[in-house]
C-alpha cells in the first residue's frame, strides 16, 4: 500500500476575510496557518503534500510558503479550474464561484494513487488530529474511511457565523453529516440557521466536521462518478452558486450502505481566520504553543 499523502484545499477566495486569507501571516516570521498544519502533518508521518490552488495563485503561494515547505517534504501543486467538468456540462453564464470542496479534491485525482487525508488550508487542526488520521490510514489495507470529529464549542468564532458539517455518530461510526452553512456561537453551544428558516440549537459536545478526512483510494472514483449527478440535480435550481461539498460523497456512501466512516474524536481546539477580527486570537494561540516549544523545529 502507498504511504498516505496529505491533500490541502487552498483554492478558496477568502471572501469573508477580504483577501487571500490562506497566505496571510500569523506570526512574526511570516508563517501562514498552513505552515503549522503541514508541520503537524509531517511530524505525524506525512511526507507528500498536494496543495490545490486557485488559478494564478501558484507563484504567490510558492513565494510566501511553498518554497520553504518544499525543502522539508515532497510538495506538489495542482489547480482547481471552473471549467473542469464532466463530459456534456459547461460553465453556466455568469458563474464565477468554484464548484466546492469535493470538486477541489478531484483536482488532485491524477496525483493520488493510495490513501489520502484532506484538510482546509486556513484551519489549524492540532497535532493530535494528524497523528490520529495518519495512524488510521497507515493501518488500513482496504478502502476504509475516517473523519476527525471536533466538539462544536472548540470550532466557533466570536466574530460571526461559520459553516460546519454537523454529524450524527453511533458506535464510533458516522451515520449522517449535514452541511450547515450558518452557525453562530451561543451560551452552551451554537445555533444553526437552516435554509428553510428553522433555527436548531446545537449543544456543547455536538460533533462537527472541520474537513479533516482520511480516505481510501476509492474515494476519488466515488467523488468523480457522483459529480455529474450532482450537476444534473442542482444546476437547474442554482446555476451560479450550487456547490459540491466534500461531505456529500461519504454521506451518500453511508446512506447507500456502501461504506463505513470511522469518527476519530479529538479534544483539540480549532483555530482559523474566518474573519479579519479572528487574526489576533489565532496569532496569540500559536505564539503560546511556540513558546511552549511545540514548534521549535518549524521551517
């Protein structure tokens, strides 16, 4: 079996932050959040990193982070292109929004030939999470899949709403995941504002996905073959904004009884820059961890 590789989704435009938040420095040495995530992944055992970028972002990424990362691991770049669609489909007139996280992962299809983990470029996941997912992938001989599950209270911002995959878990296995695109922090948990106007309270301890997945090699094929069906269903209803979210694929497999998804629960706290106002909190948290010696060997 091939060694697990890490796929990093960095093609997001960072619209709520007001710029390319993936390449905004989070410390005085110019490191970005991805530096910390990839460093933790390398310490856990990952040696190859595939970074998915937006068109035209390649040189900026190399200058700001990629060149230094590439000295310590095998770094490969690929691009998520709007026009990369199944046969018979074209980009709707006026569409500028990327097709979503599942489509982003498909941009790495030609570079992945075995088990792989997936993360967002602008999220700090914590060392424990990478050790957990690497251990899971390394121990598999088939096409088992897993997700690192975070407690919702460890994933919220004080500065606005966030999107999270809200999970149902039974016996350590994922039974359902639903993408909630507007979740706001509240005492004792969070409120999710659903598209139909319903407001659902999510108490502390609710498990959510932060898009830290571990997949067997078959997941690429599953994501690819389901994309055309997604487009057929959703383009007529929402041609400019419909998104093919990564959780849709494992969720479909579970509902069809074709796969089990292990949930690797973690007590790690997420940090990320969803809004510009989040940056001081992220910088302070990472500074504290560096002062504690956790990143003494950072590149």
